[in-house]
C-alpha cells in the first residue's frame, strides 16, 4: 500500500512538472486545492493506464521497439498520456494534452521526473 502511495505521488509530481513546463498540457481549477485534487486523480488514472494498457501496447509493438532500439517507447508513452487525457475528460477532470507531439514531449518529461522521484522516494518494500 505504501509503495502505491509513493508511486502515485511520484506520478502526480511528474504530471505537475509537465503541466508547468509545457503550455499545451493544461490543468485548470478554481483553487489550488482543487488543482491538487485533480492532479492526484489524474495521477491515479495515469497509473492505472500504465499498469493495464501499457504492457499490452508494448507487447504488440515489440517489433517496432526492437527495430528502433527502444525509441518507440517515446511513442508508447505519448499514447498513454493521450489516453490519460481522454479518460480525464470522460471523468470531467480538467486535464488536457493538446496534440501528439506535445504528448511525446510530455511523456519524456514525465518519464524522467518519475524515474528521478522513484530513485529518491522510499520504496516501502
């Protein structure tokens, strides 16, 4: 349970970094508290998407991953971010990613920040 909370916090911080750095990734809210709540809910959606959908997409795109020496992972991460944005819209959350190339850059930022935070934060195992 502790590991789940740590990963969700890391995802929320990584998403916040992407929102802060990229103009076309937006998170709106009436107040700071509502924005933080929305960010945590989006982080939960992002975690579920990465847990359930990403392994299937990676398996189906394995030939492309091998052919591009893993660079196709950037495309997979972008697709997961776009799917998260779409699901957030379905749940009436104010998180939006505008366009594929924005998602590629956002996915890169989220991957780097999430990796760094998972190295620093305690694991809980």
